[in-house]
């Protein structure tokens, strides 16, 4: 008996330590969240230079050094002559007072790997704003999109950010290598052109909401649940209360209304689609999606970028948020708890597209 008592006391101590650590981590996360977030920064990667470096490295294994040196010498001479002519033109323009800064059109590459609450829209907003600040006629944006969808308002805002590019007459191409379904396709349809890999998942134009209900379990254990609201439909379905048929009908109506808005949004941006055929909540693979008109071409982002790097400068733009010390400390535990909570919320009163 004494052994069991000591063992139980040991387990209690361990549990106390674990709970204390979790409490500290959650508190640190909360304190960090209250303070103003640290300013992030843009990271710009020249994908054209990376492509050229890769080609040069491979060529050193494929060709004779003498041949490579001769070619490099000829290319350097040509570049020098081109640069000399350019400098002369600039000086003449400066003297005549007609100097105007010019550059060749570029391809900007963005990445959006969407979560259920589309929190990545914060970085997307900064990236789009940066491009709009420097864009010229002929520039293009390629968005590498990966998302299975999520909260309506989150993906609605993400789509609005992409609309800013279209409103500025900047060509927008959407690339789907794996999945752009539901809210992901809501974003994709903004693109002037959508390309997808052969087995990428596309579509799922529908709305869903689901949540567990523990009311019977609570009643079985003589636990009462009370919920006070003001407004007949402030809360319809709940996780702990007893749901009524009237509440279910109201919630179903809200889902149907959201689906109508979703279809209207798709129709506005891809008017040629047969929505009665594709807005059933089903998803399709790339080749099937092409036949249905959900995408415009079968192609991976790698193929698209490789071709672009041969013709123009390609820049990948990423907005990186600087993490505070509290975020780093509480990152794992706090984020995990937040994700679980967010999933419960999203599967309850919030429709998912």
C-alpha cells in the first residue's frame, strides 16, 4: 500500500509540473499576442539566377572546360558591349533632360499554402501591396496555390487580395500542383489563367459545417448546460445544448445562402462554367477539371517557371513575419491548442468552403 501511495504521489507531482509548464507557455503566448506584432520583411529570391547557376553547374560536368571558357568569354564580351551602349544611351537622355527609368517586364512568384482559417492572407496582403508599388505594364504574377479550403470570410479576403492585382491590370496566373479545392478554388478562379498538374485536386464548390453534440452524454451524467442569447438566431446549433429542428432548418438555410454566394462568385470570374454540373461539392483531378473548364491548361509550376526563366527575370516574393521570443517559447503548445480550438469553431457555427 505504501508503494502505491508513493507512486500516486509521484504521478501527482509529474502532472503538476506538466500543467504548470503548459500554463506558462499559454500565458507567454497570450502576453505576446497582446503586444504589437513585430514588423516583418520581404524576402526576394532571383529564381532566374538560380536557374542559370544550376545550368552552369551541370554544364561543367557535360562539356570540355576549353569550350565553356570560350563561350563564357564571348558572352562576357557581348554583355560588355550591351552595357556600354546602354550607359551611352542613359548619358545622352540625362543631358537632354529626357531620362526615364525603365526596366524589362518581370514575373513575380507568390506562394499561398492555406490553412483552415486562411491566416496566410496577412503575408499575402503585404506581398501584393509590394508588387503593386513597383509593377509596370507587362509584369505578371504567378501564385503557387495549395489549399483544401476553410473559413468563408478568410478565403473571401484572400480572394480580394488577388483581385487587387487584376484591378491593376496585372496578369495573374494560378498554379495548382496538389490541391485547390473549395475556398482554394475560390482564390484560383480570380486568375486570368489556371494551370494544374494532371492529378491535382480541383473543385469542391460547396459548403459544409459539422460539429459534435454532447447533450445526451451530459444528461446521462446529470450535467446541465445553460446558454443565454439575445436574438432568436444568435445561436442555432450548439455542441452542448439540445438542438431543435427549427435550429437545424435555420442553419441549413444559412449554408444554402452561402453556397449561392459562392456560385455567384465563381460565375463572375469564370462565366463559361456550367455551374449546375460543377457546383455539386465534388472535386476532380487535373485532366478531368480541364475537360469541365475548371482550369485552362495541364502544367506544373516547375514547367511554367523553367520556361519563364529562359525569357525574363523571375523573382519569388515572400513576406516573413519576425517572431517574438514569446512566440518561439510558446509556439508548439500554444499553436497546437489554438489549432484544436479553431477546428472546433470552424466546424460549428462557421461554414467551410
